[in-house]
């Protein structure tokens, strides 16, 4: 964390991280996002696939945005029933998941899913964050820098909450 009092972090995996980061960064209460890899077995970016899920490290102000609301936003951009695939991106690294070092976050994420009428069909994993590796610089804020790059999320969804977002401090 950056030492800001009260800031919390959740790691969201929703397929290709470019679109997920672009969407999450526009949400009110989100202070910082970073493209990365959750729960792989190494600290390396090169080499063989090590079991990670592409994710977005999300730092948020819990007085503005709770875990449940963050989950509701997240469910707008994922197919929660799909296993190891989001849009055209297929493979284990594109699975959906919610990860945190805070057990309370995980309990709240599980409760959000359990309260849904379709809970038994949802394939989103909710697990403790065991390992996180920041993605290479080329993936950080990719769609903000290269808006014409390919993304499985439609542009109107990526900008749906842009007008509501508050200015964000950089970490």
C-alpha cells in the first residue's frame, strides 16, 4: 500500500487485463490500478506459464466504494459463467477471479456471489492472494495509451462510468 489511511486493495481477474484496467480505473472511489498477475508460482514475467491469472490490482477508498459495489461493477464486464475464457481470450490465465490479502474482502466477495440468483452457475474463483507480480510497463494503462488496440470489451462499456470518476493519485 502507499500509506494512505484507509485505502484497501482487491485484485480482479477478468480476462485480458487491458480492458479490465481501463474500466476499473474509471470507477468512483478507485484511487489506483496496476496490471499484473495473481497467484502464479514465480516472481518472473518471462519463462513458462506458472499458473497466474491476468489481474488488475485495484486500490480503492472503502468510504466511497465497498467490496460489494466493486463486485457489481466487475460483474458488468465479465461473463461469470465462463471457465478460462473471456471474449476471444482463451486459457487458464484468462480465468475470472477475485483475490485479496484481507479475509474480510474474500468473505464479502463470496457473500455477493452467494446472494445472486445464479450463484450455482458462477465460475469466478475467490481466493487469498498468494503471489502478485506487476506486469511489464507495456501493459500498464495500455488502452489509455493506445485506444485503438484490441479489447474484448466494447468502448461504451469502458467509458460508462468515466464521468463519475474522481481524480486519482498515482502510486
